[in-house]
C-alpha cells in the first residue's frame, strides 16, 4: 500500500530527500511523474488516466507535505522499510489503508518508474 502523510505533519521536510522515487512534495507544490525518474512520453496513472510524464499535476495537499500514490513504492527494491516513516519525527508517514498493494505490485511500479 502507498504511504500517506497525515495532517499531524509539522512540515519539517525530513521525508522529502529520503524518497527514492521523488514521490514526496511540499504542500501546494505541483508534481510530475518525471520528477526523479527518466520517464518520457505518456504514463498511465493508477486510476487509468493517461498523462504526459512531464506534465504538471495539481498538488494533492495545500497545507502539508504529501506523497503521490502513483509514485510511492514503500521503498520496495530500494530499502528494507519506507524511509519517510523511518525519519519522520512525529510518525505521520503511515500506510494508506485505502490503497493496499502487494510487494509484487510495488516492485512492478518501481520498474515502471525507473526504466
């Protein structure tokens, strides 16, 4: 499952540089699939929407840091545990119970993001 950042976030930014997928953004910041990847062209998001990998997407949260679920792999294939959760001083990086994914699905996502 993807990780989410709860509204208990204190906006310290400790999580952002730890993400191997560049899936974490400061509140209010636009994001793109290509950020931190070598992707070009069209990319199909998990909801089926096809977007240009370089196209800016609307922020998921305006107030606190957020994790783009389409880019979060829970650090599978990179680390033993999600690095955002490991460094968060207030434990606000938690599993998203609404987005259950298997290890195989997370590794497939990693492969799609990092060709």
